C-alpha cells in the first residue's frame, strides 16, 4: 500500500503536466520573446523628445523663469500657512469622494430640488477642487510634485484636435459644447489621479473603499433581482422566455451597472490575493462574490463579455491560475442562473438578427455609417448624433450603442482616429506601468486596474459607456492612479511581497 502511495503522482504534478498549464507556459515563453511585447514596454519616442523640448523651452523663456521665481516666492510666503500645508498633505482624501461616485451621484439626484443646480454640477466642482489641490501642492512642495506622464503630449494633441473640430463644425454652440465636453472634461481626472496620491498605502486604501462601495451597490442589485423589481419593457426582449427582471441598483441602467462591475471585479480579486490578514481576505472574497453575482443578474451580454476578457487579461498579466476559475464560472453560471444560457443563445438566433436589423444595434450602427458617409472627415458636429446630448437636443435621435461609431458620426474619421490613438497610448502607458513594478502586491493591483480599464474599453464597442459621467470619470481617474503606482514607494511589508 505504501509503495502504491509513493508512486501516485501528486496533484501539482498532474496540474503542471496538463495541456492548460503547458499552453500557459508556451504563452509565457512566446511573450518573453515577442517583439510586440518589447515594443509595448519601450518608452514612447515622443515622451523623451517632448520632455527635452519642454525643458529647453522653459530654460530659454525669460517669462517662464520669472514665473518660476514668482512661484518660489509664493511658496516662501505660504509655507507658514497651516491650512494650505494641511490641504497639500491630505489632498488625496478627495479621491474617496470619487471612489463613492455612484452613491454620491445617486444622493444628489434624489435630493435634486433641495440642493439646486448641484445635482448635475457636483462632479465638476470636485474636478475644479482637484485641479486646485494640485496647484496648492506645487506651491507648497515644489514643481517636482507635479508628475509628468507619457500621456501629456497625446492628451495635448487630443484636446487640440477635438477643440478644432468643435470650432469648425458646431451649428448649435450649446449642443456642441455639451457634446465635446464628454471627450475633454472627464479626461482631466487623469491628472488628478496621477498627482494627488503620495504612497502605495493610500492607493490601496482607496481601492479597498471602491470595492466596498461596488459591493454594496451589487448587494442592492441582487436584492432587486430576487424581489423582481419591475423594469421598463424595452429592457426585456419578449422573445426571451423566463427573463423577468434585470438588476440596475442605484445606477439606473443594467448595462452601465455591468460596466461598473466589470471595472471593479479585477480590483476585488487583486485585493483578495494580496490581502494581509484573514479578515481582509474574507471581506474581499465576499465583495467579489457579490459583484460577480450582480454582474450575472444585470443580464448585460456586453458587460459579461467585457468582464470575461478583462479578467482573462488580468489573469495573464498577474494570476494565470485565475483562468481555471474563469473557465469554471463559464460552465457553472448557466446552471445557477438558467436565464444566462437562453440570453446568450438568443444572440445567435434568427429572431435576434431580424430584431436587431429592424430597430436594434445593427440598424443603429448602419445609421452611424450612413451619417459618416455624409461628412467623412469632420462629422456632423459633436452632440448631434447617437448619444445623450443628441437625444435631448435633436428630435428623432437615439443611442447608437457604440461609442466609437458615435464619435465617427459626430467628429468624422479625424475624431475617431484621434480617440483610438489616445486610448491606445493610455492602454500602452498602463501596460508599461504594470511592467515597471517589481513588488508583487502593487504589480497585481496595477494589472487589475489595467484589466478593468480594458473591459471598459471593450464594452464601449456595444454601449455608450464613456457618455456616462460616472464611468468616464472613474476610467480616467483609475488610469491616473495606475500611472502613479510605479512612482509611489510601498511600505516595507509590501516590498517583501505582501
């Protein structure tokens, strides 16, 4: 009997010898020798060039030197101000309000009339506050606290081209302003996320709070599904038998809720895998389970696919064994929630194709292509087709359910290529940030950030996710935090791989 036990293969040996593990190993080896991966990790040419030009211009401009001396004098004047010093040191606490964006926005919408115009402007006021705090930090601590990024030049070009398109093609100025700010205003949150945190522990605390908020929202969404809360009829296709409701929680839309959970799920898993105590690990496990279940009961097919691909990418970067769990989830989910299989299979049916061609996504996408052909280079103007602004301002408008096609119809090929270029630069900068980190906990968190951001980018192909202020704000804010991570010193315990 003992001899038989001795010769039995160990579970780990069976696992390592499996086709799955061998495939992962082959992928790792191919990635290490891939010229594409080496190119992605290389510093962009424009970053070093723009840095050199900026420094040369600053040294050669007497007005800038005068401004720098004035700033130095202002710093000497305010160093005695305890209030400004406190604001500079605690500026990162502002980010907790943004981490609770869904709850804060829900509360302001519910209070509505009692708080006047704050309902639609509270996030803009906080954006101004965030940018002001960056200026205070520079005055109190010096110019070195204002972090430069390889996205500075791409964002500068992006802003310039979109403003140019706004000025040359805005038949209705008010509509054009509302339309173009979707692209420009929320991108400023990138600089807030990049510049306000000082330590890795701050980012870790912020993300833990974000996961907690999303878990609470998910719990509410699960309750809605169990209680069978009524939803608008157009959320449920009559051809799908058995689908009685969809979770939307505080967000108001199951698709947007699904996108939020797609962004948060990798962060929850990263928190679980890097937690320092059993209590925090248990908390992350419960929060992640709640978010996963709520994502399922949103019945948002686009969010399902985006979340799966985002989690798979996160797993390939940091936690390859997570792919086992993803595979098991795909197999078990239809058994737990029978409506999932029917909703996925309906996507490939002739009834869905006919419905989509008649008044669904295919019909809307075709309408976007038709509009693009009328004005291929510069579009027909921001806010005039396929989105929230057009729906409010232009009679007969609708959501095109594809943010990239909406951008093409409104801003032409020029706007679409610019947007795709800056988003690729952002994604590449995120990938380089992950590659630059050496301590495991921070690297796992950075990979989770990038996995969630990737899910949002993919979901935009079937929804207008970037038109939702909450999602656009969180996307750019988390991108800024991701870019900041390699520049933050972790605690000693984290450096040991905690």
